[in-house]
């Protein structure tokens, strides 16, 4: 027989320690949160049925810091945008929406990140995955010559970043914000903004919120604006041109800032500053407190744009517009800007309400009651007009700004007012803007609140005026 091998001192305790370490490691691994070690890319869109690629999954944006320079002679834009966000999943990669422009670098938390382009998506892969719940920053440096978008969506007009004689007119609804800055470009992705614009001396750059500073840098003027209230990306602007600026306060004390191209025709026939002040104060009584730090207007010479837009805090007008247009765009500060759509199919909550506000303004000024405006509109549209075939509660992408969304939408509100009475109706409007202030909402939520405030079942009324194919009969 062979003798048993001898053991070195301490070998038994060493083996016990090794086993204990292995067991502890196994316990640590099994106790790790599910999915913690399996980060995944964020979705390239939020799933909006009209614009499936807009918005991005895997994170929520809190703030945008835009620093852009624009050269009107060449049309070139150079930008550096920092997106402050929080991960909503363990994030291995994520997208931002960005059209046309060339990206030179991307940093995540100050460290260089890999990126690729796929259509209108900027796909970003950070060096290390971002844990769920973690805040992070993404800085994108980019440049190029932005081009406006066009098509049937916005009245057949160009929209987005539009070159003018002296600068640029910026009006981005619904999907053109990403033509000039990387973003999660969907109204459900609201955030605060700092927007800094460098432009040649002699030009004025106007953006959202309040003016923080203006300074000279060589042959340029650098203007810093801050929007401290949550804002949808399509409501951001950086309109630049030779503009006459007037500042002050409404009679109710709200700061006002207007900027108007001095060469526009009819500029002496419409007092934009006075009308903006008067209408803002009146809507503050009807719809609830004004939701932003400043009201105002930007009026520029933009013949290619056949529309105005409710840019947050300062609507942009492509020419001098009349009283009811100003009433319409300022009503949007409550209906569309402060309370934004959850999905683009809910656009009636913006346009139907703002159109109805025009009727309320005429009623307030003693020109015509809202009921009479309703009857005039109703009588003007023939029974066989396609107007009556559009489902205003889901009007489809290419007809989301059709006349039916505006007119039939306003008629639905007057029909509601006549069903539930003035007392309940004028309680409902400020209740709606208060409940969803700085947030997002759907048509279904408005119907539910109307039923709650009125104590009535209203599904038949909304179906008739928003969705029923064919011209409704009047009782």
C-alpha cells in the first residue's frame, strides 16, 4: 500500500474560505435586480400613430440647453445642444430625433460616445450603460443648412426653419423641431429650455420665455432666452431678423414682449402690443391664470408660410394678422401649450378650443354671440361636404389640420355649452386648464371631466359633433 499524501498546514481553512466566497458570490448574483445586467436600447419612437418615429423611449427629458449660431448670408446653422434626461430603463443605447444636419461629435456625461445615423434618428451608444433612474447629459455638436419641411399636413405650406430676407422664421408644428436641434420631438416629451442664439449685429433673435441676457461678441450679438415652464419641442423658436421690439406689461401686470418687422404692410393698422395685452388679460379671466412668465408676439415677413403658430409665450405670425387670429393664438397658450396633447390624434383639444375662443372674443366685444357664430358656420357647410366625414376625435395625419378640426371642433364646444349651460361650461374650461397645467391630456379625459363637472352623460353629444359621419341635425 501507498501511504496517504501529506497535507500542508492551513489547507482545510483555505478550502472552507474558497467555498464561502463562491457561495457569497452566487448569492450576490442571484440577488441582483432582474435585468440589471441586461441593459437594452431605448425605443426609436414613442409609438404615436401619426408619427411613429417621433419621440424616444428609454428616458425622459428634463431640460434642453441649446447654443446655436446662424449666418443668414449662407443659411448655415452651427449648434451644440445638451439634453438633460433621466433613464427609465437600464439603457445600453438610445435615440434622438435629428433631421438633415451633420453631427460632428456626441458626448454622454462628458465622455465621447459612439453614434450612427438612420433616417431621421441619431443612434447613440455611451461607453457604459446608464442605470434606470440615473440622470445623464448628452451633448451633440452639429451643423449644416436647415431646410423647411412641406407637404399636405400644414395647409400645404412650408414649415419649420424658414429663411427670410434678413434672417429666419421658425415655426415647427408638428414635426420640424428636429430640423434645427436634436430632441425627443413629441409633445408628450415636454421640458424646460435655455436657448442661446448668436447672430450678426443689427439682427434681433427672439425665443421662448424671458430674455436673460444680450451681449456683443465681435461682429455678433449673443442672446440668451430661458423658458422655465415645460414646453413641447414644436413650440420652440429662434426667430431672427430686423425687428422692432416693444416691452411692457398688460393692464393685469403680465410682462409683454413684441417683435415686429418694421417693413410689413398694415403694421400701422393693427396695434399688436395692445391687442396682445388686452386678449391675454381677458383669457386669464375665462381660462384661468396665464400659465407663462411672459406674453407677446413675433411678426415677421414670411410669404412662404401661410399660417401663424402658438409658439410658447410669443406666438409667431407670418404677417400682420387681425384681432381674431391673435385671440386664437393666445388661447393656445392654455389649450395646446400649457395643456398639450397626449398624442397627435388629440389635436382637437388645441384647434377646436382656439377656434371657439375666436367666437368667445367676438361675443365679448359685442359683435356676435358664440351661438350666432356657430349657426353661421353650420349653415355655410353643405351636407355633402367632406368636412362632415372627418372624425375630429381622430382626424388622421394628413388631415389633422383640416377645417373640420377647427370648425366642427368649435361647434362641438358650443353644442356642449348649450347642453350643460353657461355656469357649468365656464367652470369646466378653467378646471381643465388647472388639472392638466404643464402636462398632457386626451380627448377622452376632456369628455370625462365635462361629465363630472356637469353631472350629465355626454357621450352622445361628443360622438355627434366630433365623429358622426354626416351633418348633424339641429334640434
